[in-house]
C-alpha cells in the first residue's frame, strides 16, 4: 500500500515558495527565470512542480492577463513552523534544547548571531514575566 503524499514542501518546492514570497504572484515564465538563477531547469519541470504544489495546497493560481498567476497559499512563517517542527521531531527527538545546543556548537554561528540569540532569549524571558 502506497503511503499518502507528504504535505511538507520538498527542497525544490521551497525554492519556488521563496520566490513567490519575495515577488508575490508571478507567471510561470517569471518563476522559471528566478529558479534558473541558481540551476538549469525546464519550464515543464517547474509547471509540474507547481501542479503538485497546487494539489498539496502550497500555492494557488488565478487567471492573469497572459496566463496563470501563481502565488503562495502558505505563509513563510507557517511553513517554517511546520518544517522546523518536523526537523525537531525527526532529528532532535522533539527537543528544542538539543537543537539550540547543536546551533551553539556549530562553527557557522557568528558572534553577532550568538549575541542576537541571547538578546531574543532575554526579550522572551522578560515578556513571559509580565
């Protein structure tokens, strides 16, 4: 028995969602052009991906002047929450502490990143105290 398709966006779908979040509604050609800045891709491939994303409820399409306009149906924030939740569950056993610990030991965090994380934690602590 086949498993149901995932409602989580794939890496390629996330790439398209990022484009739509930045540009707003766009025609297929504009989306292809943006994707091609990072990798070669056929127009038919992007069209197929958009159709799958439509079925997943990630995008919507409306009729524009010269064809369909595609736009994100999900927000960046909602998508980040779902993807991060899945990452936490699958990789860090649901532990935000383990995720933060991993981030703090990661060589890629700059001193500015560390200071911003500390500031955010302090602001959250103060907000919860009031």
